[in-house]
C-alpha cells in the first residue's frame, strides 16, 4: 500500500508539472487547501479515496486508470495516439531533448521528434531507445551505445535505470536512501554519486537491452 501510494503521489506531481501549475494552483482548482495537498504529496497524510475523483472531475481528459493504477497514458488523446502507433516500430529519442517528460516523447505529442526504428526482437518488450551521449557510465556502457528501456512499477534496487526527473533524464545505478534515490555512475572518479528526492522523479525506466557498434 505504501509503495502504491508513493507511485500515485509521483503521478499527481507529474500531472501538476504537465499542466504548468504550482502545487497551490492545483490544490485550489480541485477544491483542496494547499497545505492539505502538500501533506498528501509529501507523504505526511494518506491519499484520500476521493482524491482521484476530485482531480478527474476538474481535469476531464486525465485517465483515472492512469492516475490510480499507473495503467496506460495520462490523457485520453494520448491513448488514441498510442493505439494508432505502428506496432512494428519503437521510437528512438532525440539526442537533444527539450523540456518535457519522457512520456511526452515515446507516447505523446513529441513522438514526432523521435526516429521510428524497427523493433529489436532479441530484447524483451521495451518502450523506447536512446543513444548514450556521455561517458558517465563507462566502462560498463560507452558513449554511442543504444540503450533500450521499459517503464517499471516494481523497482529492482542496485540495477541500472533511466530516471525521468524534474531536472531531466538521468541514467544511473539506483539505490534507496533516506533522503531519496542515490544515483551512482560507474565512472566514479569523474562523476560522484548524488541524491534525487523522490518527489522529483516522475518515472523509473528499466534497462532491458544494449546495442554496441564495434
């Protein structure tokens, strides 16, 4: 239950960010006191049973299954785009992504900025790929490797994930910490580890495959 509530808090925070609102503005729109919403999102109070209905009543295009269970897409129109996307390709994200969440690119309005690439059948199902553009994870992964990711709701700590954060995407080995998520590079001499607060993370993407051009 605690894990499920934490995931829902992250989705609400993601929605607030996506709508371009402050937490106070969002609270006022759904009829809650800002202090009350802040306590809920900080984990100081349990999520009320009525909160999802309060949100979807105001933000009518938000899908309740996504909000409560993390299933499918955030908005109804994105579900249509996802349904119409060819099943024999997956997007390769652009090397220079502008502001926005990863979902905007691989299943939303910014998918047109991606390259549609044939599915790599030797990997398990994946949502998208990207080309690694730095050496922070060297020597395990090298600049130019193509990495393949799948969004996860169950996290295997100590493994390599792409985190969708309010400060951009971060590919790291992740370890739970009292202050948030500890992010570790394999190139530790040049890139020391750091902490990302949980409320700044909008999604966890598990690495499912790597292609290297030798």
